[in-house]
C-alpha cells in the first residue's frame, strides 16, 4: 500500500509539473478562443437579423449580409474552433506523452501571429475585399501570417510526440498527431494553388471543396475525437472499451476521409465518377463513426449516472451523439436524390453548424471545463452557471442547426416544385429566420455566462477545494 501511495504521489507531482509547463500558453489560447467565440456569436446574430429585418444597420455598408456572414464563419471556424483546438491539443499531447513544454513563449507568439492574421482577414472581409471563392475567404497576406503562427504551434505537437516516454501511443495521440500534420498541408496547398492562379475555372472549386472537407474532417473532427477519446474514459475512470475498434476507426478515417470532398460539387461540371467515388467514401465513413460511438457508449455503460454529475462528461457525450448525427446527415445529403433538393439551400449551413458547434464546440467546452482547474489551481465557482451554459449551448445550437436543416429541406422542395413560384420558396425560407435569430440569442446568453465564469477562473475566484465542481443529481437535496 505504501508503494502504491508513493507512486500516486509521484504521478500527481509529474502531472502538476506538466500542467505548470504549459499553463500560461494554454490559458492564452483559451482566452483568445473565447474572445473569438463572443465575436462570432455577435456577427452570427447580425447576419441572421439581416435576413428578416433588411433595414437593420442598413445605412452601414460594412454590415451588409454579404460581408458579415463570411466574417462570422471566419471568426467561428478559425477563431473559436481552431484556437481552442490548438490549446486543447497542446495540453493533451503534453499530458499523454508525459513531456513538459519547454518554451511556452513560442506557443504564445504563434498564437499572436495567428490571431493577427485572422483579424486582418476579417477586417478585409468586412471592408469588402474578401475572396470570391466559397470557403477560401482568407487572402494571401493574412493566410501567410496564420500559417506561420500555426507552424510555431503545430511543430510542438511533433516535438512532444518525438520526446514522449516509451510505450504505445494513446488513440488520442494518433488523432492529434494526424491533425497537426494534416492542417498545414491542406491549408498551405489550397491557398498556394488558388492565390498564384495556378488553376483556372472549375478546378478552383475542386480545390476549395477539397480544402473545406479537409478543414472539417482532418482538423476539427480529428481534434474533437482526440479530446472525446481522452475525456470520456478519464471522467468514467476506466480504459477505452476497445483499442482494436479505435484503431480500425482511425485508419478508416485517415484513408477514406480525403475522398469525400467532391459531394459538395454534385451536379456541377466535374466528372460523374469523381462524385460517385465521394458518395461511396461517405458511406464507408460510417465505419469510423460507428467505432467511435460504440467505444464512447460502451465505455460509459454502467456509469451513466455520471452524466448527471460531471459537466465534462455531459458536454462530451452530447458532442459524441452530435458527431453521429452529423455524419448520418452528411451521408444522406451526399446521395444524389437528396442533393438535388437541398443543394442550393441553407441545408449546408445546417451541416456546418452540426459539425462545428453541436459536435466540436460541445467537446471543446467539456475539455475547457476539465483542463482549466488543473491550470489555475481552483475549481469552477458555480455548477449552476455551468448548467446554464450547457442548456444555452445545447438548446441554442440544436435549434439553430435544426432550423437550418429543416428550412433547407422545405425550401428545396418548394424550389423543385414546377407549380410553385420562386417567391413561394423565398417565403418558405423566410418563415424560419426569426427562429434562427432566437437561437443565436440563446447561444449568446450561454456564451456570455461561460466567458464570465472563465474570467472568474483566471482571477482565481473559484472553489478552493480539490473536488471537481459537480451537478447535483435529480432529486438530490
């Protein structure tokens, strides 16, 4: 018993030293990510209001829908999502590889370059100097700044892995290492090809489709799965149900994911066999989805009561379920019969929010709730505030994605009806816009609660106890 106690103390001291080595950099990432989250929510609300209140900010040319909507996606994808992914990824790699971060200032400088490039990209977009190619909204100058910043950050993933303690790598490390290498590849190649004019006509759209799918799968999804594979077993305090399943899921994800991109160009001027290959790849993508979901649910089996207690587990499991829903919707939308109906509607925006918000962001929220107390030395102040944030994020995100998907379906059906006038299709879409604005309002309330709670943690205004902040079980007094 004494040997076990000594080992536990040694392990706890090692974890404390690892957290101390990266605490400043990771908290820097989290702080800037939450700032981008608040900005993106505001821009999203403005763009939604513009759809059903056209005169809203109508005298300001910089607030036109065509400028605000792309700026919103930039802030959400590259601000909140990507910066939080970097912070969570660095912390996980340090913990799982058991290697301290030696030069945290390098990570902070990389984050400064990334944020500076993104700020410039959003300013150019608002000023009307964005790119005309969908999904490639960042101009060359800001893209170079962002890539330079990322290389300072992502290279640390490789350094930590190279210096890791001996032993097999965890499944989370596989996904993180892949994400750290995949992202600069498709970000750099796509922007280089489109910026230099090496491609003409439809090939620019092919590259843009490849890039958007890579951003969704090999960056956001990979980091989200890595975090979920760490957090769920950690909170439940048991190993992942099956490493063999996890291995099959990872390799099928890595091999097949890159072939799914051209469903975005279904019906366009590209060879039909390429779209068919992407549809088939989307079907095969059910393998990594099923393996991940089975692993998560089987790991929690017998400990489902913890969902009522643990904020991290509640956010992470919500994200895991949303991950399955996201991929089922993506598979259905890739089929030609469905695509003909929803292609030129808001259905694609619904898919984007399912992935970026309902899956990825919910897992990141769970990770931040788990990691931050270990970096600041105190626990979250209020379980009630966390609960308000959860319900705001869950209801707001689900409402937004659901309305966009349903609006896309019914609008597409109206457009496909030869007896219906185009005006009827517009009126069909407009009937959902108020609900979308309401969803952004609910999200904004949840995000402000979250940001305030996080600020209190930075100021060390939290619970001094060593026990994690828990929800009370239903019926508990």
